[in-house]
């Protein structure tokens, strides 16, 4: 798929990674970019077409799909992190992360898949995380939601292959956004992350490991759980020491 002359829709496009996706899409020649946000008045990027969208609200998702039937590239970027643990945190917060990070993305795919099919197949980018594969205290609910989103991404890829829709999973460690502001470590820039994802789409890649951290985490998956956890603990200590 070519980014040039595509029609893209980006969720959570008012800041951070979503804004970078929208900007790089315009700079790489997309014919139209729908920039969506729960508060559309916060989208400040010139040249985009702004749509209101709350991915956790089925009616809002349906309205966006009806308004953007020319989409050929869907970028599922919007997400949340509540800093919740599974056993001690409020169950409502755990459900909220799942509703947004997994069910919200799935709702977008279900609503936009028919339009993508009519428009030649197109592509879907799901922004996931290296935390699809590991958890940490203070964020085990986030780990659950991203792991579920990874599994969902793998499932819809199989179901959409028949209509020629590419589904690209994008994994990263930390990006230089508000969500990671408290981490004083090396982070990928939002524009570099967007470029890595869009390069993956143009290459027809099912998966993009956007930084060294996500590459290293995935390389440890064949380890036994005890070995994996020990390796991740060492990696976290080394990360914080840099």
C-alpha cells in the first residue's frame, strides 16, 4: 500500500503519537487525513479534517465510520494507561483499559472494515506496546489490555486477509509523549515512530518493532517464564541506570 494519495483516519490525533501520525501522513502525501479526538477542538494541525470520536462509545465509532467512508488506512492509536494493578486496583479501571485499548480498537475495525474492503482493502495500523508481552507493578492492567489487543490484532488479520486488508501491529517501548514524561530514559520520538509504522505499511509488514526495547523484549519470549521475568528485571535495572 502507498501512503501517497491514501485517505487515512487517525484516532487520538490531538497530541502525542496520534498528532505525529497525522502530520507525517500529510507530509508523505496522503490525500486526506481525518484527525479524530474526543474533544475535536483540541486538534490543532492544519490541513486535516477533524472528526469527533470516542473509541469507547459505539455510537461515536459508528458516526465516524459513516462520515469517513473513503478511508483506506485506519490508524488505531488512541489509548489510555490508568496505572492500575489487577489485584489491588479498582476493577472499573481494569475494565476501562480493556474497553479502550482492546474493545475500542476492535470496534473501530469492525465498523471500518467494510469501507476498507470497498476501497481496495487498504490497511490497519494498531499501535500496541512492548508491554503486550510483559507486565510491571503499577501497570498490570495496561499489560492485560495490550496483550488482549495483540491477540485481537492477530485474529482480525486472519479474518481480513480475504478482502486484502493489511493489519500491521506496531510495538514500542517508550515514546517521548506526555504518557512517558516521568521516565528519564531514551525514548523514540513520535515522528520516528510514525515513520517506522508507515514504512511497515508500505512494505506490507504484519509487525513493526519500532525500537530496540521492543525488539529485545520479543526476542526473550521463547524463554521459560522464570527466565523471562529474571531477564526483564535485569533489563529494567539497566534501563533505569542509563
